[in-house]
C-alpha cells in the first residue's frame, strides 16, 4: 500500500508511523510517500492522507496500479518513457580498451545519428585472469569522448568502491547483472539524481528483478530503466536465453522503461540482429548492443560484438521496424 501524506502531519505522528508500522518514507516537495505492506493504518493518521493506493504486492512504486504511465526519463540528448514514442539505441564496445578504440567507436555511432555510447571501465569478469577493464585510467578518456561528441554515456559500476568515480562522468549508471543483488549499491543509486540502468541477473525471477528496482525507487530515485539481458537455462548452444516473456510482463504491469540487451543474451554476433529486431517489434524503450571496430581484437566478449558493417545493416533494419511500431529511434 502507498499513501500520500500531507506535509502538515505532526513530526511525532510521522515518527510513529515510521516505527510502529515499519514504513518506508520518501519526502517529496508537497507530500510524503508512505509505503507499507500492512493496510492497518490507525485512524489518527487518516486526516493527513491525500491519496491511497491499495497495492497488494511488493511491487509498489513500480506498479502501474500506482502510476499507470511509463516513467519518462530524460537524458542530455533525448528521453524514453512518457509518451513511449522513443526507442533509444545504446551502442558501443564491451569495454574501453584504448583511446583510439573508443574514439573510433564514438565517431561511428555519431555518424549514424545515435546519441548514446556504452563503454565499460570496470568489468566484473567471471575469471580473474581475463581483461578487467582500464579502470581509473579510462575515466579521463571517457569524459573527453563525452564532451567532444556530445553523447549520452553509459558505463557500469562494478561495486560501491568505484561508484562515485563513475557517477561523476556518466549520464546513465549501469548496474550489471552480477550486481543486481548488491543492496548497498542499489541504495546508493537511489540517493543520486541520475538515470539507473538496472540489468536482470541471469538467475533472477521477474519478481526478484522488480524488487531490486524497488530498492532504488524506495531510496528516492525514480529514474530507473529495466534491462532484460537473458537468463540461464539448460540450453548450452547460446550464452543465455533471451526472456521476451519477461518483457511482455514488465510492459503490462511495471511503469518503468524497458530495454533489451541481445548481445549478452545470445553471446554470438550472428544471432544478435535477429534478437534485436524481435525485441524492437515488441515496442521496447531501448536496445543495448555491443559494437566494436574490430571484434576479433576485442579484449572481452569478442564473439558477441558486431563490427561496424554488421551494425550499420542492423540499424537500417531497426529504423524500418520502428516505423511499423510507431517508434522513433534516438
């Protein structure tokens, strides 16, 4: 249950409401948002209730029962959600490997009219013996690219130790699949005023995914984007299995923008275009596609990254699908 409480409420009553009913309180300009899974709110609070939303699940702030419209999230260059007219293409290499490589990547996506670049600095790799990203050494490179090309920058926060470094330079903070359960990181994301791109863990249920988003929302940040990136199944011929059923569910019941990462779901470049096109046909809010100047030389995830020719062909196809679904690619 969600209550909007008048700010004229006595502080002692507000304190009692928080402690006696184990509520979460979010302060807005003109009211308090009170979240409580127990509907038994004493009569002494009734006079301060502006509105009440009787939601019987733990998906509270993200529920369309609370807010029917998809949250609009604005970036320096464009927006998604809101009227749901836009689909944002986020393209770029898995990782920043060198200044030359990321410069070439930025020039390429800008030439296509794409305004959002993805590039990782701190890579949460499965093996300790593989490329972990440039780390701190890449911060200035990414910042220079952002300023030179007027791009939205997306980069992943691996853990709380590099959180502030990333937040200071990016426009969209990515929480990777492996960090979806990191509550300290989720709460930190809730305390900033930047969009958060939250990836679904490959073993998480849809409900767990939504609850992870609620950690961010309940800490005060409404700018959450959900990213479906594939789940682990018994199948071994692909890296993961893209769960488009989750996309359908989230679009129906959740008020947050939804993007899809076909690169990690497939794990092999040959299948990425097909998954990207199928996802766009569902009316999603964005695609996250790994693109590299020379995938064979990539230091991470080389098999799933498209080269520039492959991505250009995909991009042309996506524009046609966008027209058919009344979407505009940004």
